[in-house]
């Protein structure tokens, strides 16, 4: 199987050298953060106000309800991501995920603005749905975070039972809060689903070792997870997805498209800055997903661009 990591270019090494100097790295991080907050405001998503409202809550009960205190985190996960020192394991990233997703996805399509995130998820489902043999009844969302991908799946498959799996108990606490709000009839702009759908189950665990039962799901989905994984973990997740699926079931994921012209044309220093916040991006870009999925027990997958910079990969269980 092809699983190589390309060597960094000279300009990438220079940027990496600069980022290794902490005060310069912090300056770059703060600047990027301010730009994101400004962008969110410009599309009608009041970042600071929304995060302040979430921060004002007492989260201890939500956290206790979702956290598995016996979980051992994989080493690759316990590192900084997205310019947060604590990576995915903290309140700041958990409370900023939604506004950040809206800001980041606002520019996928021109004029998308605050609808960019929803449009991205809908474009994934539009690729996925015609490829499914039957309407899925039981769905697992791997790397579900605060539930944006789970709620979007629920809107696309309103009769399905949803299970969201994530390694961050902080993110899951927010997901739980969102479900509680919806059950109480207080849906928010961020959910995209209706109050009559069933309540998702939130599981604090690793996508490669979910602890969920064998052959019990029709669809295993993962949105924007794989660019956060080293290749060994990605391959282990493919195997876990195969284990979870029923005969005739499908595994699907949506993530950055390494073949997108946007990355090919991106100035190397910007790409290096991006990689400094995504520690496994090189490994993700170099992974031969077609080969790896077939080796994990799937038929040859389809790979379809669903946005100018994302792809949808769908693989059916091999009979
Ligand atoms: C970029 S977020 C995407 C979240 C969500 N699926 C969405 O589309 O908005 C990636 C998520 O994957 C989770 N994650 C990363 N590695 C994981 C693993 N091995 N097992 C479970 N979750 C993982 C992170 O905690 C984070 O919530």
C-alpha cells in the first residue's frame, strides 16, 4: 500500500523554522484568530457574544454525563491542533468549534457566507445518498465533535438512530447540551434538524476502537476527521468501520481533497502555516485511501469532489 510522506520544500522549512520561535508563532496565531473573529462577524455570526454565552454556563454536569474516565488517549491525539495549545482537549476549543466552522466554511463557495457550513454538509449528503443501497436505520458519526455533522446526518436521514463518537469529552459535552436544548424545543441556527428526530447517543471513545457492537450499523460516516489522523490511525479506523457495518452497509467520509487545485496552487508558506495547525496533514494527503479501504475489506471506493476543496469517499462492504 502507498503510504508515503513527501519531503518539505525549502520555503516550508523556513516557515517551520519561524514557527518554532514561540513569540513569533504566538503572534501569527493571534493574528489568524482575530481575522477569523472578524470574518465570523462579517457573515452575521457574533463569535465573541456566542462564545461568551456558552462560557457563562456551568458545564460540569454535561461533562460528567459524557466522559469516560477510564479512557486512555492515543498519543497522537494529545497534541496541539488548530492553534489551541491543548488541542481538542479543552473548553476553549469546544466552545469555539461552531463559530470557527462557520467562519472557515463561509468562503468555500463565493457568497455562501453563514450558509457555507450547511452547504458543505449538504453537498456531502448529496454525493452519498444515491450511493447507498437502502435508507440507513443505524448510523455512526466518527469524530462527531460538538455534533454539527451528526445533526446534519440526522436532517438527511430523519428516521435513523444516530451515534456520535469522539475522543474529546469537552466537545461531547457541548453536543449533549445541544441535544438537551433541542429536546426542550430550543433549537438553534447551528443544528439544522427538527425537534421530532430521535436523540443521538454520544460515545466518548476512539474512532478506531469504539467499543460499539459488531455488524450493527448501515452507515459509518466521518466528516473532517481523517486530516486529523496519522496514517496508522486512519487505517485502524477503516478496519473499525468495517467491523461495525452490517452486510450491504457503507462507510463514507468527507474531508479535504488532496487533488484540489486550491491546495496545488496555494503559496507554500500558506500551506505550511496550515500544516502547523494540522499536525497530520502531510500524512493524510499522502495516504492511498482507495488501496487502504480495499485492504480493510471494502469494495473499491468512489471518490467525488463535493466542494472546490473537499471530497466524498464512499466504500461499500465487500460481500
Ligand atoms: C475537525 S473535527 C470535525 C468534527 C465534525 N465531524 C464536523 O464535521 O464538524 C475532528 C474531530 O475528530 C475528533 N477526533 C480526532 N481523532 C479522533 C479519534 N481517533 N477518535 C475519535 N475522534 C477523534 C476530534 O476530537 C474532533 O472533534
